[in-house]
């Protein structure tokens, strides 16, 4: 099983070598918090975190 990592650019959580959201390879295994966004266009939290696509996101990435 691949270890999950968070993108340092957009905070998306992935188990791939590149971020599924922005394509960045700058990933970190050190992150905290988890937000699952289903309908980002209707969410104030998504707006404040800069989330535009449905998916799993870290709250903070180190």
C-alpha cells in the first residue's frame, strides 16, 4: 500500500507520485488535519482554503 502524501502547493492528499489536483511533485508525508470536500463551490471553508475541486485535502502541510 502506498503512503499518502499532501501536496505542498494545493494541499490535496494523494498516494501517487504527482498531485492529482495541480500536477506538482512537491509532496510531503508531514501534514495535519483532513478536509473532505464534496461540493467546493457551495462551501465557505473551500473558499477560505482555496479548494476548487472535490477531493481530500490537508489543513496544514509541513
